[in-house]
């Protein structure tokens, strides 16, 4: 089910870093009961999310950016960048 490993980075005011695990947990738990499209997501570590093939990473990135901007951005826009992890690319 969680066949993809995704690297999730957060960018605020030009500063990019791995997305905190707490943020990933908060978003995914919120979505667990409210949005079936993201039920196939599992936070694994800071900056690392596992997901099923049915998860649209562009939509996930947009939704996470919007939600985290409201909840964690302290008045600033939070941008989320999602890419496949390097280890997954190498195994294909």
C-alpha cells in the first residue's frame, strides 16, 4: 500500500528544510478522517512520507501548503516541495 517514499521539504521565506515530523503527523491525521485521497499516506520521519500510488503529489503539496500556512506559518506562506526519495529512484 505505501509503495512510494516521498521527501517532503518545507520552505518559508526562502529557507528550505525537511518538514518536521510533527507537521506531517498533524496534516495526515487531519486528513485521515476528512479526505479519502490522502488516506494512503504515512509519516515515517522528519521530511519522509510514505504513500500509495493513488496519491497525487501535486495536489498533496498544494493542500499541505495551504493547511500548514494557516496552522504553522505564523502569518507567512509555507510552501511544500514533494519529490521521490533518491533511494526509490535508484530501485526502479
